[in-house]
C-alpha cells in the first residue's frame, strides 16, 4: 500500500531541497490560493521537471522524461482536439482493449481524465511528464497530422460531408476511423456557412432525420441532412471546442469559441438545447474583422439622415430604436455611436451581448449571474461622468426609469425597444410604468426599422408582379403610373435565391409638441402614428415601397416584412 506523503517532504527528503525554502513557500501560501509547487517554481527553488518527478512519487505514477517522436498510436492524435490537448496538457501514448494510457502534468486535476473516460468508455491510465515536454509532443503530433485532421479551420477549404460513413458509431468519439470525419464535418459546416454569409447555423435532430440549416439574410435554408447517428458525435465535438460539459445532455448550455478563417477572426456563439429527439445546436457566426457600418452603409438616405443626425447630436434626451429581434437595431446604434465618437465625449455602453468592439467606447457586458443587469449597469455608468450612454435594451420598468432620469439630468441615452413601429414605443414605455409627462419630456426621437433583402445585382431583372399583390398595395399606397418592378432571377452567386445581402427601411418619429400633447392625453399608438404622419413622418411600408421602385428590393419582400404595419 502506497503511503501518502506531502509534496514538501518529498522535495526535501528525496531531492535535497532546503527545508527553509519549503517553509518560506508554505508561509507565502497562507496569503494566496496558489499551490506549493507553483510558489516554489516562481521563486526558482525548483524547475518543472523536479516538481513533476515529486508529483509522480506522491501519486505513485510513472514519470516519462521524454515522449518518443514516434509512438505506436499516432492515429489517436487525430482524435483529441488540439485545444483540449493543450488546455489540459494531455497526450495519448497507447491503447489496449479497454485501457488508454495518457501523459499528464497535473495529477491533481481529474477533469480531463474524467472527460476522456466518459467519451471512450476506457479506463484511463495516467503517467506524468513535464508540461513543456507534453506541449512539444502535442505540437509535433498535430503538425504531422494537420493535413488530415483539419483542426485549424483555416486549412479546411470546404471538406464534403461524405466522410460521415454509414458505419459511424457516435458513442465512440475517440475511435480514429470515426472522429476524423466528425472534425472535418463540423469544420466544413462553419467554413461553408462563412462562405455563404450565414449568420446562424442550426443543427436540428428529429425522430427520423438530422437537418442542418443556415440563416442567410434573415431566412433559414436547409443545406444538408447528415446521418442521424452522427448527431451525438457532432454535438460532442462542438461542446469540446466550446469548452462545455460533454456529459450533460439534459440542461441547456451556452458557450463560445474563436476561430481563424482566411486570416479573419470569427467569434462563434454556441447554444445547446435539449429536445425530445436530442440536443439542438445553434451556432451564431460573428465576423470580428468586419468593421461597424456607417449610417450611409445601413441604408439611411439623405431625407432621413439630416433629421436623424440632428436628434442624436442633442445634449440630452432618449433616442430609441425599435423593431423585432434581428432587425438590425444594435447595428444602427453602433453606427450612431461611431458617428458621435470623439475625444471630447465620454461614451459608455451596457450590452447583452457585446456584438462588436468600439474603439474609444467603454463597453460593459451584462452578467445576470452576478446581478449585473441593465438597470444595475446603467446605475453604475452614471457615476462614470458619461456624456452618452447606450443601454442595449429597455426590458423592464427599473431600466426605463433610470434611463428617463438620466436623460432628464443631462445625459444622451440611446436604447432599443421591441415594438412594431415608432409610435408603439411611446405607449410601451407608459405601459411599463413611466409617467406620460416624463416620457414626453425625455424622448427626443424614435427610429423604427426593418431589414429587407436586396435584389442580387448579378441576376436582377424587370418583372411584372402578380395582380393580387398590386391590388393589395394599391389599396393602401397607390403606385405611380408606369412604375417599374424588379426581382432577382436566381443565379450561382446568390444560390438561386435572387437576393444578396440586406438593407434597412426606416421611419423616424420626431417627438414634437403635437405628439407630446397626444401622449399626455393618454392617446393610443394609432392616434400618435396618424399625427406623426400628418407631421411628415414616412411610414415603414412607404419607405420600403420607395426602395422597391428604386430596384433595391422587391415588392414581395417589402410586403413580407411590413405585413404587421397595416
């Protein structure tokens, strides 16, 4: 029976380290959570080799001085993702029927051993080597295997999914004949999604099939159907690279990871949700290299640009951007902040999540786990002497009240609300509990928006829209006589869809005396909207029809995104 000994005693008794050095490190340990070995290394009393040798004695494990360049299990190196191997300094050495021998450097951390045991169903036999030696072996093996594993997504220029053979068994994730296709498949999903301008990748299991869909320009398109039995392997692969719990299949999980693709950084958010037929995965692709769009680039035209800029340049007040989820509200706010950003102004934001980094702007990430909510973040921001504040979203009465008070005490506040149109935002705030006179005096303008798909420039053509559509439009907004209509015929560039990219359609409501009066009289959104239109506001549908007649988008697309406006 191996008797347990303290690491300090082993270093003194077996390796002739001075007891005074150990005692000094033990005294320092009272003030820090660091382990004794770390402190002794930091003071250069010992090196990593001496520490790992002592750990091998303490845990009665074999110490390997040098990992051979050629092992008998080179195929195993394709199975453990390089991020996992490097994070935990773990390297496979040999495998028998139900045993897997691996080298580690920290026998006190059982997580990688438990993960591997769960994945393989094998008994893990650890031995020890220095972290430097394990890292050398990892780099050597993965460089050798780089062409086969494609672990670095940049080197995978679009593997097909044919590698998922019918013999795939997802339960054995660390079986070499199966894992390589899974790695290639997940990488190619992301690579293909990036090439096709997808914002989201959906992996959805059903009773009889597994479906992969891409969201392109706001709509979902089915791209392929991998074998259903590949589902568990695909989910496990995504969990590993997002550092999620592989064993937990009953609870929702959220994570993120970063990759490089064609020299560009991609930030990928992962959401995993358990359903009746297995875990559903959604990947949100964010191109970190893409710059924040300007007001002109988001489709803000001359007749709207001047009044928009006049509103956002005010010294105090609330400017709201409204629209449904995915309508580009945050992009518009970023464009506005970028226009205002200079060294004379202190701009601070509180967001959930931070979509893009804005140079020169202080950005705070909401974190409900530690009670950093929009309201608490906004309250703290006010102590930072800000000129301009952006709150990602007004979700509750508390946030709305602080935003109104901030505006009334000399700050310019930007935020978003989920309402269908601009007039609805005013009544929504009153419904939240804001007094009508406070809303009327604090809000300077409301900007409602939608995103419409742009006609593909490569296959754009004139066409005659269906009679029913023209009749529907004419009942509300008669089109000019002889007006031309356009569509995309569909080509290889746009994957036969006929659309390429999106642009915005907008309505800008200025809170003038007439609107304030109606708000104070507690009038409904319809009355406010009617008054705003009489005062010169162009409704969303009219703005969309203008863009359709210019050949930017189609009449069908405008009617689709503005159907709730009528």
